[in-house]
C-alpha cells in the first residue's frame, strides 16, 4: 500500500447553492482518514464524503473519520450570506500500488 498525506485550506462562501470540492480520486480502492478543523465563519460546516453528509462541524471544532473506499471530499457552509467559513483539512490516503496486483475488495469499485 502507498500512503499520501494531503492538506489544504478551506475558504468557502456561506449558503452557496453548491458544495465545494476539496479532493477526489479515480483510483479503484482507497482508504482514508479525514480531519477537518473549522476555525471561523458561518454557523455550521457540512462535510460530504462520497456525496453523503458525513460530518457537521461547529466553529472551533476538529473532527476526524476513517472511511473505506473514499472517492470524494466536499464541503458546504450554512450561515449568513456574504460571509465565508474558514478552516483546514487533512487526509491520509492509503491506496494500492497500481503496478502490483492486490486482491479486489468487494463493494469498492463503484
């Protein structure tokens, strides 16, 4: 298995009609631990993993979750229009070496 550590800043407009994409992969199988720190801005930060609302975070909180078969990480913020929510995200992604033939895991090839 190969591990990548990915991090970045979150600066998203409150009450945007669409989610903001933070990360995605086209790899057939990846396991990841996602950590989100919400520093300031809107009332709530919503974290979507693989298009599913997975975490709801309040200002000042950090939350983490480990997800099998992670494909996509998105954020949306709820609050007053015209404000922005700010924070940081970190991912530790573990995936197969594409040059080594690992056994396939069921349910991860979606």
